[in-house]
């Protein structure tokens, strides 16, 4: 555009690029003109690839954001563009690729176009990487323009005063076509009125058109401009072809030289990288050798020190051995004299040994009877079918600890299964359970007591383990745990796989897992691919007392990793919500059903058993949670199902003829695991805080009722008459054992008086001999170890020498290669300089 500049190109090479008479090339950026006429001539000024620009001052400039384009992409740079004139920022963005511009709704008439360029991509060259043509109104205006070869990288360039005419359609099109690479443009300015003819050879200086009479500059019309343009085109066609051939040849030479230099640089970088690796390896080996040397020195000094100690110890032991041998001889002589002096000693020793044998036999029988009695007692408890109840108390949380509330739970007799609860300050009530866990007990302690019940599912028993308590007492933590501290669910299934692996030679097991939840008295499958609320599941009775849920996803599992993924999937899909008691409360009963199909490979017996792992929802009162709307409906459904569970427990406790399993989906699902030959374990979760005393007492009372239930096995029963017989025999056996113990004790005292000294001396002598042998063996081992270390040290020295020789030869190769690269680089530099010249 160059309204105020004069650095137009006078190089014939630049003139050959211009295909339109009157146009010129300027090697600098846009300079604003202070002329009012010049500002009024500007019709459109577009910032190609950039945003709207506005400059205030002596000459106001408005540059529109990029529009009127079709196709292409945007380039931007943060580097400063030299010679950018008054608007250097328009040269920091550009549109490139396959694109064109169409300026519409222009009044018919003559216009002039200014194009602004800058090379902001190929900043390191070489020339010829981007060459393109410019067509205005489908006529070539600029031929094979290479911005980098004219001004270099990050420098502004203008092609000014390209005449153009707008027809009746009011459209001016500017099209860019690439010759080599993609074309690019930074700005387009359209000015009203045809430009003055700048380069006509009929003037005195060969660059202006003058009047024949007065020698004043003459303005040409558009038709005359077109004719002059054609004459310029014919004049420079031949020169363009010649220059194009020369340029192509130089470009080929430069490209080949550039590629050779690039390949040589890459090879040099590779060699340098390998040299760095070798240097690092050498350095590492040196450090390792130093460490080994220090280690060897320490071992040698320690060996020498130990050797001196061992020599002194051996001398001392030899001296003591001589003294012991002499004393042993003296004692043997005295023992023989004593034996000869007492008649009938051999008969007495034989009788004592016989009595000792009888004592050992009776003691073994007594231990067997005790084990049998304990086993029969456990079988008696199992025959009653009592539901085992474990109580676990959570620790105070951070909010409770900060307010310092009174703890209402005492664990003085927790080891005996007794739990104390402070009622109204001073009164204390004792609850009795099968196991009581303090807040300090971890997940391992809980599972250790629960594992015998859980693993009986592999023996063909139906098992149910469920956690009960108010919201926020740790039910989900006990059952599920975390990935770092797993709960009962994961640990149970992990133990099942371990036992199944141990028994695989005699019994084959197929284990499958399904995850359900009872939400608002609806059974939902947490492993289903569709949302749980879409599929409606119903409970069907397969046979008497056996229920099934058709359509539920039953995943067969082979290892604990698959189990963890299934448990996580089910836990993530479970319904949770927030209330006054817990910010992340479980709003449903989560039920994990593990079905075990077993086949005895020896007898052919087949069994199918279930293991239910149930995390019940919170059992708090509605007044305490203060919920409304959907949360109120959830709480009512939870309390309804828990009340139904209480009704079932009451009916089982009173041995009613009708058990109301069908009053709730929860109890209906657990029908085959809450009665008959099933085994049931309940975790009652409580809070130690006095704010939760009411809920804690309610949970403990319910757990006490549950503990009193006797399920009564339907298939297996144990006869208790044998236990009564054993109880009657026990006092007689104890009396006999006591008499035998007294007799044996008297005989042992007589024998010990004669053989005590001899036996102790013999044992001491033997122990000293064993120590001497051990010390001799240790000395031999240390000597062998030192020999191995010396041999290894010599190997390390040899290896280091080989590494240093290899590193030295590699350095020589690198030096020769660098010399070759420098020899190759010199002719490439000379060729590049000749090309630029």
C-alpha cells in the first residue's frame, strides 16, 4: 500500500514478478498517509487470519477482522516482524492453504489492490519452500512470488497499486494458487480509483510516462493500463522463463546440500547421544567399582577382626573342653560307684520308665477327650442354629471429637463378649454378644471371626452375613471397605478362591456373583447394562423355600481381580443420598449373592449353596433425619423393610408356624438363608457418641433379639447323649490323673537326685562341642566368601579395563566422524554462498 513510503523494488528480478503495469513491490510494511484523500480512497482493509485493528492519531486506520475468504487455515506468530510500519501486528497472522477472497457489493468502477505478505513459518529457509501466483479477477497479477527470497523471514513485504475494475455485479476476486508449497497472505487493502502508471519506459529515466509537449506525468485509463500490462508481460516472459530455470537449478542444488547437511547433523547427534551413553556407563561403572572396593575393604577388615575373635574363642573352648572332660570322667566314676552301692537300681529305673510311659498315654488320652468335648460342644451350638451376632463400634469422627461429647460405650469386658452402655448418666446396661469389637480393632480382626461362617458355603450350607445399624456407623465400611483396607465382601470371596484352589484335586467349584439392591421395595440389578430402574425384577419360587430372581445378571468369576471389578461396579451403581445424619448415606439394601456349585470328584456328590453378603440401609428414625420428598419416601421404605426383618426375627424366635418372609422384598430374597440348615451372622454397628444413644440402644436391643433365635437345622442334627457320658467320665479321669501325677513325681525326684548332675554335665559338654563345630564351619564359610569376593573384584577390574578401551576407541571414531562432517560442511557452505550471490 505504501501511502507514505518510497522503498519500492527497483531490481529487475522483482519487476519480473509483476504482471500488471503500474504495480510495484515494497520491502517494508504499511505506512499510513496523513492525506485526507488517501484515507477516503480506502474502501476495505482486511487483516487476513487476524482480528479487527483500530489506530487513533493523526491518521485514523481501521482494519477489519478476517472475512470475505473461502477456504484456507490461519497462521499466527508471537515473534516481532521487522519493518512492519504503522501496523506490524497484521504481519503476525496470515491465511494459508487453498483459499481465495471475494469482495462483494462494491460500486462499479476502477479500484487498486494492495497485498501484504510476511514469511512467519519457514523462518530458517531455504528459498523456494513457498512460491505462489496471485490472480485478480481471474487475471495473473503476481507471478511466482517467494517472500523469503525477497526479504527473508519475519519481515514485511507489499505488492502495491494493482489495478482492477468492478463490474455491475460489484465483485472483486483475489485468488491465490501455490506453485511450491501453500500460498499465504497477511492483509488485503482495496482503494477506490485506478492507480497512476508507475513503470513505463517512455520517460527520460525509463520509469515514468510523460507528455510529449510538456513532459508532465500522464494518467492512463483502465483500457490503456491493460494494454500496457500486456506489453510488460510480453517483455518479461522470456526473462521469467530463463530466471525460472536458473532458480529451479539453484533450488535443486540447495535442497540436495540442505538434505545432506541435515542427514549429517542427525548422524552427528546420534553419535553424540551414543557417546553420552557410553560416558554415563563408564561413570556408573566407576562408581560401582569404588563401592565394591570400599565394600571389599570393609569385609576384609571385618573378616580379620572376626578371625582373631574366633581364634581366641576356639582357644578358650579347647581349654574349657579339657576341664569338662576331666570333670566328666570324675562324675562317671562317681556314678558307677553310686550305681554299684545301691542294689536293685536298674529295676527301679525300669519301673519309673514304665510309669512315665503310662503317664504320657493318659495325658494324651485326656487331651483327646478335651478336644472331642470342645468339638461336641461346638456341634451342639450349631445344632441349635443360633444366629451369631458380632457388635462393632466405630471411632468418633472429626466433628464429634472437636465437640468433645461423652462416650456412652464401655469395652472393659469386650474380650468376653460383654458391652456396657451408660444409660442416663450413671446407670449402665450390659449387652452380651458372640464378639465385641472396639474402635481400635481393624478389618483383619473382624474377618478372622467371620471367616469360619462364610467359608462353610463351600461345604454346601446356605450362609447369610448382614450389617445392621443406623446411618453413619460404618456398615458399608465393614462390608465393602476400601481398596487399601478391604472389607468382609472382598476378603470372603478371596478366601473362597484360596480354599477352592487347595481342594481342586478332590472337589471342583464354580463360583458366580450377582449384585442386587432393594430400593423403595423394588429389586434392582446393579450389574445390568441398562439403568437399574428400567428393568423390573420379580422374585420367583423355584422349589419349597428356594427363591430365584429371573433376568438377574449372574457373573461367573475365576479370580479375585474379577470379583473386585464386579463389587466396584455394583457399589458405584447403588442409590445414595444425603440427610442430617450422614452426607453420603446408602438409601438401599445392597445384597451380594454368591452361588457355589461344587462336585466331589471322588464320590460324585454335587451341592449348590448360596452366600448372601448384605449391607442394610440405615435404621434411624424419620424425626432425626428430617427428610422430605423423595428422601422421605426412601426412609419410609427402608424402615418398612427393616420392620419386616424384625417381624421375621420375632417369628423365628417364638418358633411360629408362619414366618412372614413375603412382607418385604428384603426378607423374601433372604428366605432360604434365614432358616433351615443355613448359617447366619449379623454385624450390629453402633456409634459411641451420646448424641446417638437412642439409636444405639435400639440397634443393640434388636441385635439381642436376633441372638436369641434358634434356627434349628432341618437336615443335620447331633446326638447329645455322648456328651453327657463324657461329662460323667471327666471327674474320674481327673482323679486318676492326679494320683498318677503324684506317683510319678515322687519317682522322678528319686531318679533326678542320682542322674541330675551327670545329665547336665553331658548336655553342657555336647552343646560346647556343637558350638565348636559351628564356629569351624563359619570360619570355612567366611574363607570361601572372601575367595569369591576377591575373584569377583578381579573380574570387575578386567571388565572396567575393557570398557575403558572400548570407550577410547569410540572417542577416536567420533573425532574422525566430526572431521568428516566438517569437511562435508565446508563445500555445502560454499555452495550456499554462491547460490545467494
